[in-house]
């Protein structure tokens, strides 16, 4: 099997997994924010009634959750493609 086939097989999978990862990360972030901050909505960066610390904490938490979920989903997708094609996607 050529090197390009693994890459070609992974592209559509990667797009779908990226969308799923974003949705999953958003859901996880909302649940974690609600559990830790005690209020239902994460602060909007332009909300003048919210403190800087709260805005930056929410952004850092959201970024960390998104990065971890995206890495896990990307890695799982690559493993799946290798199982199907016998090659690791590049």
C-alpha cells in the first residue's frame, strides 16, 4: 500500500473527528466550568462586569480542555486508520 493511501484515508476521518472533538470539548468545558465556578455560563471576554482573572481562567481552562480532547481524538483516529489500512497517516 502506498504512503499516500494512509494519508488520503485519514483526511475525511480527520475532518469528522475534528468536528466531533470541538463539540465534545465544548460540552466538557461547560460542565467543568459549571462545577468549578458555580455559575452556568463562562464569562464573555467583553463582559465588563467580569474580572480579568475570571476571564483569563476561563480561557485557559477552555484551551487546555480543547487541546487534550483534540490530541486524544486525533491520536485515536490515526490508530483507527492504521488498523484499517496498515499504515500510519502522515
